């Protein structure tokens, strides 16, 4: 619930999530995303299963949070598993954990959070796997193409200091391919389109 609160309310324009079951099962797209992007793990206890699993398959994480360490009054929690029967203490705990995650997001980005237009996610109580990665658009050979994850990719590349120049094309393409199938024959056109879109993004950002 705390993670959903960050994704949907606190930092909707800065965060996405991967599917941990797919990640642990060996899905290369999920593992590549965690390998290339700053990643925060949120574990329920000191066994650190999410952190250990992520680092085993994708390398060091940017931050590792443990729910039990973030809650001063854990004994007050009801232990209720249904979101419909949570107590006031449970809801306060959700807020505490969500805010800590949001603080880590801000720290990783290296700037104070500035609210942007939220990325719309469909309301759902199901697995986060059913939700879409935020999308952007580029123009490839005169055609408008939807690119999943593009807003997040551009933000993270800019934060990492990637320059909006042709030499950055391969890195942009490599990152975009994590969630977007690209015909090898179209790679040169995609690289050029990504560099142009990234240049426009950086110009608008400055």
C-alpha cells in the first residue's frame, strides 16, 4: 500500500515499478530495467529478500528500505491483511513508509521534489504488473511512435548528466529497448529520433 501511494500520489511522475515475480523468475527486461535505472527495494523484514534478489541479478540498489525499521510503534499494528479492515494505526504506518520512500526518491534524483502533472494509472487493487509503464512519443521516419517509459528514461538520463548529442543515441536506444521492441532495421532512425526528442526535453527542462 505504501508503494502504491508513492506511485500514484506522492511521486507519480518520478517512479515506476517492476514485477518482482517476473524479475525473480528470470525475465531479462525486468532485470535490465533494475540494472540500468536507480532502484529502491522495500522489504517487509530484515531478511531483505527484495534487496538480495535484486542485487544478485541486477547489481547494487540505490536504496534499501525495511518496513519494520521504519515503524517505531510496530506493536500497534493490527496485522490485518484485508485493506478494507485497516485500523488508524495501520493507515498511519502506510503514510510513514510511503513518505520515507518518497524521500529516497528525492535524494536519488538530487533535487527537491516539484510536483508535475500526475501520470494516470487505472484504479486497481490487483498486481502492479497490470499497470502501464508511463509512455511518451517520438517521431520515427515521419510517424508518431509511442515509447513506453520514455518520460522516466529522459528524466533519469538528464539527472545522470547525459548530454543531448548524437553520441548519446546508443545509450538512449539501449534503455528504450528494455520495454519497447525495435526492429533492427529501424535502429538508426530510432536513435536519431530519440536524440532529437531528448534534445527537446533538455531544452525545455533548462
